[in-house]
């Protein structure tokens, strides 16, 4: 874990550390926590290194890199092995840190005073040391001053290089060669002086400790990429033929749109040779314009999408209803953050599932997909674009902030990107004089042509096959059913692999029912629980609408206990299960602090539920 | 301009506007314009909002594409259409409540972008479909017939708001002056940027103040040099137009302002996507035999670490 004041490059430091570790053949999963501010408050990134892919982090960390005193006060109880810190902070007192929230300061105070310790940073480190943690104090100022002298540069420039000292030290602890780190730094910073400065800072850190974990460089058979969840969604959409993306700036969704804009000119291998195909990225005045512009664009035949989070999605409700009424293929990537209202704008949560399923007034098919890791985000983004066109209805793709802002290393060959299937359903460019946009046929799906290829009407008023306003009962009866039964067709046609993913022994007597970011830690608990003599299966719902009712009923029919694990208060995923299958969860592990459920805390909670016969545990990020 | 020569569409809807509604004049002017300019579904889409005006595309006797959208959002839908298919002529019919009430944010933002589209506002001072509440263009102190109390809000001046928002073609017409409306619409559609044509329109059912006679006694044809020929005279021409826009004793109708020196939005996008106007989103080839045409490696290799 690396922590410090927001704006000094915590994120960059974590990425450089991660890239360098990945170069040694390791996978990593790095999760970011930050305040809704630009500069000045505590932010931190937790990076998990593993030899197999993982999509979870732990609350307890091996190494803490502290670039300021607050980082130590916030996290000193959660460190297992090492604290790398700036010696100059040793005398900083707990109550001298204005940026720290009172509740956190109080928790630190309680721990320190209970252990008869003072209230300085040195005391907090002392506490950790008593628990077996080794403290590596480095004089950051001294190092920076010598770099300033050596490179003859102004001192403000070096402020952001501070993070590199800790990165260098922890890289040494891993036991990996400095070359891996220095090559990442030089490719990261284009400016020579900045690269040199950061390399020197990292080297000083690297030289200030011995190796500990002795990690070996692993063989890597295929190319690997490192991306965050926002980028995964952007890449999935681009691979899936996205041509138009609208957005209004909002955390944590905007990064997706700005990534697409920065990379908007794509090379296409068309039937008439290689061509550039530009994706239009449209920053609108609000989310009302964002959804409605995406819908307008979709009517021209361009694959169209928007991306937002809770507050913006609320504004999009009316537009989504229009898209449902007019059978418009549009994809809404819905980033889930802490709600209600502005809530915890930079934190995560799963409290908007019911809203996504029910958004927009009236009855119309909404396809709702929830991704649990970066691979799924890429594939689901492609699937979303396909299903939107196939069933001519809005598709909502749920991605939690905790995944959106998490970095992961992925194997290129697992992305299967060279074999991306585009399914446009009944889209065609040809229509004759008798064309009716909403022609009623057996399965409810009519041929769709772009604006400009036939006379056609769209209307949010109830309409007839031509799209003209028609309020007669006889018309309403038919056209309403036509629209709604598309979801029944989708339920029948969409393959199981898009809807549900099950891990673990099918004969297990216990099951976890979960979704999204909780899936990663849940799956990792299967083997850990086996060692405790507990056999558990993990059921991940990937598609909430249409819901895989038959599959869920079949899997869960003989389970002794069904544990719902979710990042919300009401266990909404379990509620949806009950609504669709009649099956009730028996036990609950819930967390609504805005932080993802960590692997270690989930394991403890599951043990508590299954061994101590508790029915409900609320996770609290307890100090 | 022989109305009978028009290609009558037997699927067109029964027109349910009130007898004497100003919308009929606007409908006729739009039909004549489309006919004269040979605009139909091949090249033109009519986008509308919600309200009496929103039904206009349904009532046209020209084979057209119509997108009858949401209250206040017609400009947003229209912008998406225009961005993904810049070849389409996009004409928007919206009410005064639609445009200057619930959708005023879109109205202002559309000026900043200057997309080549034509916005026709049906300006009758009232919300007709909901039984005559005051719209954002009704004067303060006026009590139209179904208002329980006189209106206590000051009005928006559509021409002036358009000018300060960046509209590059701004005109006002009268619903019953079909000839003038047609001539303005033709200029507006040809204009290289966003055009507002605000049309004063009596509502015989709910607005007993701004009647046909009210307008007939006040309107006069504007005759000013409205075209900005170089950037130095931009502000001067805007000020002239705003001054004219606020005349109340006598109400000028005609073209107030035009400036084709401002690049339109599609051409701004062309700066970032060089082949955009030839290979825009609506016509890009998505797949060959169901396989994506996107070159995957270009995307992934930027993120390769090993």
C-alpha cells in the first residue's frame, strides 16, 4: 500500500511500481481510494501481487509506503511486515494533522493510548514494531536535497519524486532487480530531467534496505497489458464497434470517455482496405443531453453509448424510457459509486442495482449486465453493444468504482480480441416503400434501418407500426406486447455463459450468491475455506435482466445455506433472486462503507457465519 | 408553389390542432420549404419536442423521417443525429416552453457548438397541451385567459438569447406570413451553422392577448444589414440585432443576424478526425462476416508491459 496526500503522485507511483512488478512476470490488482477533492487529502492505493490473476485486495498489507504522517496514522494497525516512511515525520503529532477526519484520529488515539503510547508518528510506528513490523525510516529531505544539488534543479520539482523513494525501497524488499524499475520510470516520464530525478529518488530508496521476499522473475508466455477498469470499458466498446460516445463529466465515469477521445481515430480493416474510422466523443451540457444525443446517434445506425454514474443516471431515466418505447439500441455504462444523492462520490457501492433494473417510467425491456473484473468488463462492453442491437433496447452495463479505478494485469490472449463477433440483429440498410419501423411479427423484433433510408417515424407517444401516434386499445394491446416480449426472447436466446458464472464444488452444501466486485474475493475464499473444512460454491450473477432464473434455481436447490455478500444495505442482488426464483438468501454479509469487500475480511466473516452460526455480518473497515 | 403537386402521404396522421392555430401556418411553410428544396427522408430528418408543436412532423404531407422526442430535449436528440450523420439536414420544431423553459440549457449550449441545424420555435406564450399556463415568453403582468393570476415572471426574448448564446443565424417570423416564413426557412436551412427561426404564433384557445389582430397591428418587416462580413463588425451587428429584438411597440420580423465566419461543429470535429465528413459514424463498416473491423493490436499494444 502506498499512501499520501492527494495530488503528489500516489497514483503514478503505484502504476510505476505495478508496471515494474508486472515486468517480472507477476499479476497485480491495484485498488485506489481517494477523496472528492483535487489536492490535499489522504489517498492511497493498495497493490496485490500474485503469480495467478486476482481481482481482490486485502485489508491487511505486507508493506506500507508512507509519504506523510497521516498515512501512518490511518494504516499502522493494518501492516504485517514493513513500514517505509519519511524519518522527518517521526515527531508529527496525531492532533496536528488537520486533513484527517475526526473519527479516524479518534480510532488512532484509542489504540495508541490503550497501549500506553504517546501520540506521535513514532509512537504509531512503535505500536507496529511491537506486532513484528519492521520500520524502514528514510530521510526523504536529505535524499531530495542531494538530488537537487546533483541535477541543479529547483526544489519544487522534487516534491512529486518523494513517492519514488518508498517505491524503490519496497521494490528492493521484493527482491527484484532495479533495472525493471528504472526502465519503467524512463518510459513513463518523457522529460529527461524528471525521469532522472525519479530514477535517482527510487535508487536511493532501493539502496536503503535489503531484499526480503526474494521474488523470482517468472516466465511469461504471452503479451500482457496493464489497464484500469475505465480503460477496460473503453477498450471493450472500441473493439465492439462503438462509433459515438456522449458524456457529461462525473466521477468515476469520465475517464472512460476521455480515453476514447484520446484514442478516437481507429484503424479499421474494411472490405475496401485499411481506413481510419473516427469515434465521435461528445461532451454535453448535462446527462439529459448525453443520453438523448446517444439515442439520436443510434437512430442513424451508429453504435452509440454513454457513460455516467448515479446522479447522471438519475437524469437519464426519461431518455432511457424513450429508448425503450422506440426500441433504440443504446448502451449506458453505469459506474456505481456511494449513493444516495452525491453520497460518497469517489467511493464504491452496489446500491443502485434495483434502480438500474427499474430505471425509466413504464414497462419495457432493459438488459442489465454486471461485470466483476477487467476481462469481464471488456467482454461485457462488447456484448452490451451486440445485445442492444439484437434486441433493439437499452442495455445497462454496471461497473463499480472499485473495479473502474483498479489496475490489473491481463493476458492479451485471454481477451480473445482477434475474434470479436459483431451481431447487429435485424439491422439493414435496405427498406422498400412499405417499410414500417415497428412492424409486428412473431418474436417482437422488427427490421431496423437508419434514418435516411426510408420514411419512418419515432415517437415517445404510443405509436403504431409506422411510428405515428396511436392511442387505440387494439394498437396498444399489440405494440405493447411486441416490445415487452423481446425480453422473453432474450431470456431464451442469450447463452448461459453471459448470465451466470459458478465456481467451486457443485456438491458444496453452502453457496455464496453475489455479483460485481465481490466475486473476486469470494472465489478466492473457496480454497481458503476448504482448509477450514468448509465446502462452498460461489454463484455470480452476471446478467440481472433477463435473470438466469432456471440456472439459479437448479444450482441452489439443495444448499443448506445461501449467503448473500454485497456492497449495499438491502442485499439487492438477493432481493432480485427472490423476485425471480422465490429463493431466499439465508445469511448476509453486507458492507456499505464505500470501500470494496477485501479478501481477508470476507474470509473472516464467512468463517464467523458458518462456524459461529451468525446470520448477518456488517463489515465496517474497523481500525 | 402548388400544394397539390406535393407527394401526398396516405399514412399521414389526422391533424388535431385547434381551428385557427398558428401551427397550421408553420406546417404549411415547412411543407412548402421542404418541397421547394427537394428535401425528404433521403436527406432530411424532422425532430420535434413535446407539445402541440411536437406533432408537426407527424402531420407533414411530405415523405420524411420524423423523430418526436421528449419535452425540452429535441436539440439533444438532433445533435446526436447530426454528429453521426453530418449529411442529414436536421430541422427541429419545438415549442416556447420546450425550448426556453425545460430545455433552455440545451438551447444555450447549442449556440456554443454552432451545429448546422435549423431550430423553429413555435412561440405562442402559453403551454397549450396542458391548458394554457404561462410560457417563458409571456410578458410579466399579462393574464391570458386560463391563468388564475397575472404572470409574475419576466419573459425571455428568444432572439436576444440566441444572439448572446452564439447562434449564427437568428430570425423571427409570424405564423400567418407563410411567404416570409418560407423565405427565412430556406435561408436558415442553407446557413452554415445553427439557425433559430422564432415564429410568433397565436394560440386561439388559450392566449387571448397575443391574437392574430394583436400581431397584425404591430408587426413590420425588418430591413437591416444583418450579415457579418468580417469579425470586426460582429459585436456591432449583434448589438443592432438585440436592439431590434427588444422593440415592443412595433414588432420587427425578418432576419436579425447572420454570421458564417464561425466554424460549424462538424468541421470542428474534422480537425480531430480528418476523414470525418467522408467517413462518419453512421456509415463506418462495423464487421466483415460478423467479425469486427477494428484493428485490435493498435489498441492493446499501447498498454503492453510484457
